[in-house]
């Protein structure tokens, strides 16, 4: 029987994605940026962010020299902002410790912030055309089904079994193509729901398909509980249109981004700035879903005559052209855009 890798490569040659922006031109820096963006994010979502990001930061030096606020602004809306902070820190480490280049060894890459074994191998494989094992979400799904590996992939024993499966199936050559091919297979055919098994090039020896287990592999994370949280945010606007934004702490939700002042209740929000809660006018609440948390955001507007006297040690009054250049969480950005359009 034709080898697993050969069948996937033959399928990819005909049906795979060959025109992704980080493939043309392909460089270690562009591959690295794309791999960080693709962590827990789909290709279609990443493409416009990647193109905008590399226009602003075309190489390692440009990224390392940029202020973190600028980097976060170009990441705004993509989510998982720790990725952007780690990317920025890693770029500076590359400039200081690796002569301004992206390292070509797995050990050196894994020593950089935000890069684990799979991401390091994906970068080396695609940038230097070396066959190396990877285990992103798409590849885990392909291998868990093809080898019928039971258990949640986040468990060490399951991860190690999948890693061994990945290493055992590598081709002798075409490392970059194979890495892209097996990711494409998981993203387009071996999908989480309604997989197209009839079109899959490795379906004839897929153990999960033979056992009718495709729909339950890979096993879901046990006991994942989504927490709910109410977030009250205060819109304070001066006569010149500037709004007060505060920078969030580096850790936690939206770490390091700029947002509206917030509290857990309307009363606490008013108390924070010495206001009477009854003087605040409320806007319709709306929801926003994070990976493990469901937020309900309750906007409130400060009386115009009180806004100019409000101060916050972490705050900054920003006009539209100023806050558009900051990293702002997507639900807050939508709120500011709606406010600006309504007033415009």
C-alpha cells in the first residue's frame, strides 16, 4: 500500500492550498509570524491580519523596534493577545541573541517566548524544508482518527502517542509540503464535524472510520466549564470627542490592551470615579464569547458635565484617530465604532 505521507502529498498537489500569503515569499520570519497567528485560529481569519501585520512589520528588526502598543494594535481583533506579546518579546530576543535572525534549531526556537515543540518544528519544516513532526489541532484530529487514538490530546500520554504517530508517518523529503498538506487535510476534509471521509486520501486504512468512531475522535476535553461574567464599562467623552481609555494589566483577559474603565457592577463603576450611579445612562447590553468565558458587557455613559473632571492613573484621553492606533479588544472597539458613527 502506498505510504501515508505519499498519499497525502499526492492529494495536496491536486487540492491543497498553494497560495497562502506566507508561502510567497517564504521566509523564516513570515512562516514564524503565520504559525503564531494560526495557533487556535483558522486560516481564513488569519490571512487579512497577517497581510496587514507584515506590511507594518516586514522583518524581524521592524517588529523588534516597534512599541508593544503598535504591535497589539495590529493584532487587535485576532484574540489570544499573549501571542502578540510573546511574538514581540521573541523578536527582541532574536535581535539580541541570534544576530537578528530566526533560529533554525528546535532547541533555540523553543527557548523563545510562545514557541513549543510543535510550533518550532512547523517553522523549521516550512522555512527550511525539513520533515519534522507537528501536532496542531488539525493534525491531532487526522492522527487521532487514522490511528484511533482514544483520550483527550491534552493529556500527556495521549499527546505522546500522537507525537509518535506523527513521527512514524513523516516522508523522507518534501518536509514543507507535507507539513502544509497534513494541516490542509485536517482543515478541509478531516474536519471536526461532517468530515468528508469519501474524499480523504487515507480513508481506506483509517481505523476510526472502520470502527465507525470518526464522530467521537479525538476525545473532547473532560469537564470544560464555561464561566459567565458581567462587565460594566464606562463611556466618558469630552466635548472634543475624546474618550477615556485605560490600559489593562499585562496578565489576564485582554492583557496589555486599552479598554474602557470597567467594574463588576454599575454601582462599583460609579464609585470608582465618584459619580452617582443614577446619573449614568445605560446602553443595550451585548454578549462576547471567549474560549472559556462568556461575557455580558453593560455599557454606561457618563454625564457630559462630569466627564472632563475624571482622571485615571492608567488612563489616556483619546480621539478617534488615536484610539484607532491602539490595541483594543474587539467588543470594545465595536462599541467605540458604533458610538463614533452615531455621533458622526
